[in-house]
């Protein structure tokens, strides 16, 4: 018993026991294609749609790069050459939106955080802008508002009305590291900004993912 207690004391003093995440929060993603769909549908859409997406992170609590980021938000609009998450994905461009409430240091920390979570999709950032960003979620009903430039609003999928073939599943991995993912219907999903040579409005699709992140 004394040996076990001594070992436990050593683990605690050296930090070998897990202390849990240093930062965590909510994640939302919407694409210009169905993400909850049957394989026959997703295969037929390859390289014809799904090349654009809006991503958003809401920090519930935590620090990153020495900055307290409680309650702050960051969003990213991305455009690929082909369907995201497929072999046709190709080159990717991204526009980053930083919460206007963040200080310069907090903005840099937010950007570092999402580069850790979704680095593949932030290698080619063409613009970084500050704007008001809000995020709210209750169950599968969520709203990400990015100034007047972009918005995602979701509701729960209805198996009676939204299932087309009966083989629906999450067809693609999330573009960011995320846990507890669920699919939702995008009541609104639009981007009207510049920088990507594309604007889109793609409502009423089975195109959203909701989840959590932690680092």
C-alpha cells in the first residue's frame, strides 16, 4: 500500500496524471452538400458540389498560448477545388473571421487554436478580418452569425421527412478535430464575403455537423 501511495505521489508531482483539456468549446460546420446522406448520393456528388464550407468555434472556457479565451468565437470560410474530404479536394483557400471582442493577443491565440484543430484547411489564408461573431446552441438547434457576411442556422433532422434512401449516415469526416458529432439540417447557410471568388446560399440541406472540441 505504501508503495502505491508513493508512486501516486510521484505521478502527481511530475504531472503524469492527465489534467484534462486546457481549452474546450462548441464546433459547427456546414457544407454545400449533404453530409448526412446515403453512399449512393455522396458518391454521385463527388467533384460536382461540396467544395465550400463555413466552420465556427465557440470557446466555452480555457486558455491558449497564454491567453484567456472564455466566450470568444472564430469562424472560417473555406473553398476547395473539389469536394471537401475527398481525393478531389485539391487546393484550398480560407478566409478567417476573428471575434471583434478579442484583443490582438487573443486573436492570435484563436488563430493558433484553429490551426491546431483544422490545420489542413488553414494553410492558405487569403484574408483575416474582425467582425461580430455570435454562437448559440440548444440541442441540434444552433446559430452561428458572422457579422453580415455569413450565417449557419440548424435544426434537428427529421427521420420521416429528411431520410431519402434509408441508408443515411455521416458521409464525411469533420474538417476540424471534434468530438460528439451529430448531423443537423441547415435552415440557413450562406456566405456573401470576398476573398474566395465565390458566394453561396445553400439552405434546407442535410449539410451541418455539430460537436465539441478540446485541446
